[in-house]
């Protein structure tokens, strides 16, 4: 892929390397492309990064070939809700890993993506910007090249729907309990003053049948953050038996990554993608007498 830019007047006389960084290219990517034949050109001619720019110049940057990936390709169905030249948003079902957890793992989103890209004739690694647990459903944003990855990672926002046990008071709240790994476990997390700063904002949407539906925004991105935070309040997610929830009504944590907003490179407006609640989550709401609400 080739990125194309036009030098604006405020860049007159300034260095090409500074201009490229301002367009979102990382220092590492600039170092890679400048050693490629024709990697960076100005008005069609090879250009060094110390070039002093002129307003109106046409700058082109050819991205390097994508690196190989060791994830095995698998012909898995993928629910693609958004795609452009730089980003893709996949709707992941519960029960599927984003990446293999160990050598030989199969049935992963990464494997399905590799298979699809090979079928298209444009193989590339799977670069998820956000990851969700195996038994969490919903949206995963991935970058399609090395230019887009840091830009997407710097500014996306996720919104989750969760059903917690017990009745939370109406309104909004923030959970700011630090999170750390639980002693003797590589999986479980807990809250504690020695943990990393963590914050989850939430809004109560509805209550019924001894449960509460919340809209949750993880401001930080700690492992199991939403699950750990609500469990610490005494309101574990329904189905989340790792943190004290009951599986009587659903066989996995009632957590769905329902909305993601991000700025795709060169897009005029932010992109917002939503995923409907999966069947098991919708059935859970029906079982506790909560009417499904549109995400606000």
C-alpha cells in the first residue's frame, strides 16, 4: 500500500521526517521505509527524510511488505461489520479466542482472518487493537497494516453491555479500584491498593429478576477489568463463575462488547460500529424480565 500526502503551506521549509511523523508514521516505520527502494518519494523522485519541503509537494510512502505470521489459517466464518483499507471490525461470538493461547490452538479469530486474507490474495497478520476474553462476545477492532496499528490503538473507545447480579441503584457511577493479578494464578485478577490504576464508568439501564443491566465503559484496559470491578462491588456478572457469578441462567459471563468508536486514517469522520446482542444474552434478559434496550 502507498500512502499519499500533499504538503500544506505551514510545512514549507520543514523537514520531511517531521512531516511524516505528524501524519502518523512512527519513527520505526519511517526508518524501515526510507531504506526501501522508492520507499519515500517527493513529486515522484526518491526523497531523503532530511529533505526540506515545499508547499504543494506530493509525498508518497510505500508501506513495507507485511511480516509472516505463524497462526495457522482456518476456514472459519467471520462476521465483518466494518472494513476499509486500514481497519476491520469483527463481531466475535462467545467461545472463540482472539489469538491462539498456546501452540496448536485452533478455532481462533486470528486463524479465520489469515484464511480470509489468503483467499483474497493479500495475506497479512492479525493485529487486534482491542482484545476480549474467549467467553465475551462482541466487537474486535484490528489494524490492517503497520501504519494504522498505532493510530487506531491511540484513540478507540469501547462500550460494553453487562448483566450483573443484584440490584444497583439507578444512575451513573465510576469504579476506580486498582487491579492486580491474584496470588497463585495466571488468570484471575483482584482489586487491591498495590494494583494498577483502573477505572470503569457505568450507567444503570434497567433492573429485574434480581439482576441489573449496565452500560459499561472501561476507561483503562486491564485484564478482566469490568468483571473484576463489578465483582468487587458485590455484583458479579451473571454466568461469571470465575468471579462469583452463577451459571444458572447463562453458561458464560454476560458481557458483550457492543460498540466501538475510532478514527480510521484519512476518514473524514469517526467511525462507530455496533453489534446486536447475541441470542444467549437476549434470552438471559428475557429470563429475568428485562426488556432489551438500544445502547444509548
